[in-house]
């Protein structure tokens, strides 16, 4: 985190934020968008630095093709704007009995203040936070405007990480590894899943994790739930324990899957783990700049099905990861699924995951000029404890 001469605590230098704004505005010009009104919290954070956990209330940013952005925020968020954002202009609203018209009136006032309440207004229609109710209210409040879909400009800019972003992701990788190691070390017969959670999250916080604490911890017959939460289930000898954990550092996320066995692993458990890891090693090695994503996807999907560990493989084999906000689990911009037609580029970061027969292993991987680099470097093996 950087403190500016104005006393603001910025996650990045003012120059990096200015570069992001310039690139956004260049793309807006290509698409003939005088202004965009953005609602996705990750994109607001990426462009402005403004951060709050209060995004359950409306907040947005109006970005003109020329000039500086204007934030639209709840009035009680102004101290956070002044502390975390390089943007100095903002429009506020107060809480009200009927909040939606008040929220969107603030957006209207921001656009009017820019002289851009008429003509083409780009909206991030893909955003979780631009609900149908909000969209219709904007239409009624901006009769002179033509609301159009913006082509996910900032989403695509976020795909290529800057050196500063990569360093934050390295920090996130160290955080998730600390939590993972603590969780594995806490495994023993008679321990409850909840105790593993306590070990994981305590260690992650002490290693530097930000909020929200996040993770999947499953054991025994529950491992097929995949997205389940920890419970008071007692670990029994012979159980597999499945972890999918996130490390969060300066709002950037790294993710890691590992599997352990309570007690001695059977020969079949070792075979399953070694099969998954071997397939995954070969697929990650293919993550070179210029490689079609379809090549990597096939290298994950087809051998795993051929191994007999899965009859079908319908989930994604990997997805882009970086700056993140709940409820999103990843960037949802680039994914390894059948039929994709994009190629890998240096600076992209992915969570590469593989699950089968109740086990899962994954890595957070950076694509560099020289090929793939595992940002998560913890041993990838079947762990045994207790």
C-alpha cells in the first residue's frame, strides 16, 4: 500500500491508476462511448482504488471518454473514498425508505454534472450489481440517453497483470499456503472439520490475509459436495480430506487445492492422487504464451476421462484469477472449457484445478514470457496425517 502526498492510502501508484484510466478511455473511443457507468465492484476498485465491504448498497463510477471519473456512493462511504481512492469527485445519496430511485438519481446527477446524461451511455450489463430494477430506473431517469452494452472494457484490461499486481498475487500465494499447511497439520482421527477451519483461517490471517476468509473443507463421504462448507463431522482413519482455499493479499486472490488422508493412504488412494497430479503437470507445462486455450483444456480433460477417474468432465479446468470481490469466485473472463478460442498471453494468471474420485489438486499459475510459473509452490502430493 502506498501513501500519497495527500495522505491517501493507495494500493497502487497514481501513475498505475492513470494508466488504467487512459487505456479504458482509449477503448471507449474505439467503441464510440462518451461515458460508461460501471457497477461491478472489482472494476470500480481496479480503476479508482475505492474499497468498501458495503457494496450491498448501490455504488458505481461514471467514466467519461475525456477527464476524470466520478464515483457514486452512499454518503457514509465518503471517508473511504477520501482514504482509498485517487478520484476526488463523487456524488452521494442518503439512505431512504424507497432507496432505488434515490440511488439512481445520484447516478443521474453524476452524468448531468459531466454533461453526459444524453446520448450513448455504456452499461456493464454483465454485472451482478446492475439489477433489472436498477436498469429500468436508469431508463426512466435518463430519457435523453441511449443505454448500450459496454464490451467489458475493464474486465479485459484486468486480464494482463502489471508487475505490482503480480507481487500482490505472490503475497496471496504465501497466504493460502500458510492456511493450507495449518489445515493439513491439524488433521488427526477424532478432529472435527470445524477445527481444521479454525487452524486454516487463523494461520491465513496471521500470514497477512485480508477479508473475506474463504475456503472449502470436506472429509470422507462429503468430498463429492465440492462446494460444501466445513461441519462438525469427526475425521475417521482412512478418510480423505479435501481443501480448496483462498489467500487474499491487498484484495488479490490466489487459490489452492490439496487432498490429505487421515492415517496411512491406501495403494488406491495413492494411485488416484498420482494420476491426477501427473495429468495436471503435463497440462500446466503447455501453458506457454501463444498456446490456444483449447490445447490446455484438452490436455486436462481427455486424459482424466480416459483414466477412468471420471465418467464426464463438465466443469471448467481453469479460470482467470486476480482482483476479486464476493460473490465472484474468479474473474469469469477467461476459462478453460471445451470450444474456447482464445490464446494465452504473458501476465495472465489462472487457477488450474483438477478433481476426481473425491480428490482435488490445483495451482495458481502465472503465464510468463518463458512459460508457466507456479505462484503456489507448496508440495503437490497426497498428504497423510495422524
